[in-house]
C-alpha cells in the first residue's frame, strides 16, 4: 500500500511537468558584439533577452550555432570565422525546444568596418496611396530584406471590396531594388484616425512571416486589429479579420506573454471608456483569444505606444506604455508570466510632453534594457536608463532634436557596437543620433525624406553589411530609400603647375582620395584630360576610411595657359569628383 501511494504521488507531480510548455524566446538589441570587421577570427556572441531555456539554440541565418545556456536572459554562441569572412548582414534568432518553444524575433549582426559618421544615397520608390506604416523583413525566405507597407487608401483594383486600404509587399533583390509582389485589400476601410499599425511575426509557427495590421472601418466606425498569414512567397491570406473590434485600436507589441510557445499580441486600446492595454493570446494558428486587460491609462490611448522586454530580470516579459494625455507619462507593467500584468510599484518620472513612440535597447552597455522616446510635444530627446528592477531613471545630457518627433527605433547603424537612434521628425526628415555607449547620444544627423513621413524601417537592403533605412511618406505616396554610401573626398580640388617647357614633363603633384563614408567606394574610372596625365594606386574599390593617391604630371604641348582635369567616376552620391588642372607652357 505504501508503494502504491508513493507511485500515485509521483504521477501527480510529474503530470504538470510534462504538460508545461517552453516560451517563444525574445531577443534584445544589441547583440554583443553587434558587428565585426570582415575577415576576423571567429567570435563568442552574447545574446540577451528573455524566456531562454536549457537547450535553447542561437541561429545564424537559420543555421544553429554551438550555444551555451547561461540563464533565462542570456546565451552565448560560437560564430565561426567563415560566417564573417565577407561583408554582409546576418539574421540572428534564438529557438527554444519543444514542447512549445519556437523561434524568437530577429536581430541583425553586421560584418563591416565601424565608422564615425554616416552617409546615404537617396532614392524614391513610388508606392500606394497614403503609405502610413512600414516593416522590413524577409517575407519570402530568400535571405534578402523585403518591405511591407500599410496604405490608408486603395488603388482602383481594390474598389470591388467596398473599402479603402491595402497592405503592399515589395520584394527586395538584395541590391537595393524592390518589386511589388502583392497587394492585400481590406474589405472594409482604413481611416486616418489614430496611429496606423503593421507588425510582422510568425503567428502560426510555419516558418513564414505573417502580419498584424490595425485598421479603421468607415462602415461602422470601429477600429480593428487583423492578422494575415504569409505564404512564404509574397502573398497573404486573412487569418483573423477581427482580433479586436472596439472604439479604437492603437499600436501593438508581439511576444509570448503567457509562455505557452505561441505568440500573443498586446494592444493599446483607444476606447474612450477604456484607454488601456488588451492582451490577446495566440492560438498558434494566426487567430487569437482575448486574455486580459489593464487600465485605464492616461487621458487617452489613441497615440499610445508599446514596447516589451524583461525590465526586472525575472525572465518574464514586461511592457512599457506611453500615454499622451498631459503630462506625458510612461507606465511600466510587469509581466506575471501568464499573460497578465501588474503596474510597477515605482513609475518613471520624465519631462516628456506627448510621447508617441518608444523603443527598447541597452544604450549604456550594462546588460539592462533602457527606453527611448519620440515626443510630439517637445524637441527633447528622452532616454530612460533601466535600473534592472523594473524602475527607470531619465538620462540627462541629451542633444536637443530641434524638431518634434513622432516615431523612433534603434539599431547599430555605424557598426561601432553602440546602439543608435533614428527618429521621424516634423520637418520632412529623419534624425539619426549615434550612440556614445553610456546612454547619451551625439548631435543628430538630419536627412531629408519625402512629404509627411510617418514611420520607418531598417535592413541591409543592398547586402553590403550596412543597415539602410526606408521611410514611408504619407504626404506624397512614396518610400524614401536611404542606402549607406561612400563619401569620396579630395585633399584638394584644383592643382596649378606653373611654368613648364613645352614637351617636357613636370614633377608630379599628388592628390589624395579618401572614403569618409559608411560603405566601400567602388571606383569605375580615373581619367585625365588636356596636357595632363595621372597614375594612381586606387584600384577598383576603396574600403571605408581608407585613402589612395593620384599623382598628376603636366606635359605642355603648346605655349601659353593649358587647362585640363582629372575626373573620378565612382558610386559615391557626389560622383564624379573633378580636379581642376592648370599650367603654362613655355
């Protein structure tokens, strides 16, 4: 009898263990390191995040690396030298084993040379009507970054659906070009009320990226959240056209909040009677079930934003929520691990006015997640440093934006191992703040884009190991594509030789060509004209930060003033570079 009772106890204790599921893991930015020079030896990569379990594997472009489990928030993996032999950008994810488990969000790792500044070549993509939200990801699994764009209005081809609004998918060719692959029309209609939303994730676990989109129905006045399943080749099919239908839908955060191996959605609700957070638990097939709500928060949630991460180091994902009702507030909701949240006992104190967008990352390199914000009511850049216990402290000493801002995201754009910030501002431009690595940022680099920029996305669109930027411009129906580019500079732009006997060669004069940009300079030709000749050691390309020499000789063929030039044709935005030459034949 005693043995039977013991067996019964063992069975009852074991059953819950066998029934437990592993979470879908979550990866923070930055990876440590976040970049390395091409041709370097292999490295040990530290991956920070949440929800890691024993047996978790770090993946490099989908291929597993030798991985060591440190704790629920940290893994280490060995990256072979062959993986970083050439310039390029790898996609790093983490996979937890079954039961449950699955693949995390993707974080980029660049093999390139760090730069102290950034330079871009700009081009314009004509897209749909009123592009409002944009996402960069590999939707057809070919290893090249694509773009998904949410347009607030529809082309003629969609009118049969009786609405307005479409999701466009542009497939990247890996060389900076894009081709429209599909357009998914909404059967009701999108409106311009509230913040438009588009987010990518694999909701049904088939290895193909899906989309969640927030949209507004003019028919019944409701604002809705819908999901669309990707087919892996550029098309989408509606999975759940009514995840949520209330008086309002705001931005979303996607993660496994109840740790069951299925992705969930936390949604900022703009309902007048309940401005707060709704959590929808994933069913694993692209549909969702209402889980819990938290609020009300602030005066309104219409322009609220969400970010997720493990803010208190317990391995469970939390939420940071902005509220635009003055004064601008940030609410930290600590996850309970079952899809519910509890407000942190101590909430951040900030100087923000109308924070409309938030991003997370470790901005000071202490292994703890921090927060940064875009503020539509102020020109200030606001950064909150995490204390590791779910509390945050505003970091002073930030440069002023000079413009109000409405959207923010983060990545290591100059590949120096320090996270940078890029924001959409109110002057038809974006602002890029290079990080100092201590939670402060340098004065912003402002780059013009199209009319009415709303959101932006980043990815390595031309496969050169540098992160590029795509900006949705709702005011002129375009996407501005900003590819990191070389910047060819000359030590001097004119050379005067003085008097030289006809038919004789002068001593050479040297001009130095330097690549001060953030991409390798491809040199097509260096051509001399007139009574001048040149030799150089530039070759066909010039790496980032490197210089070469052009030695010029004057051999006059006639008496009098002689002029000519050296013309350098390359792929820098300012190409061709011209050196004006002069000398006098005697």
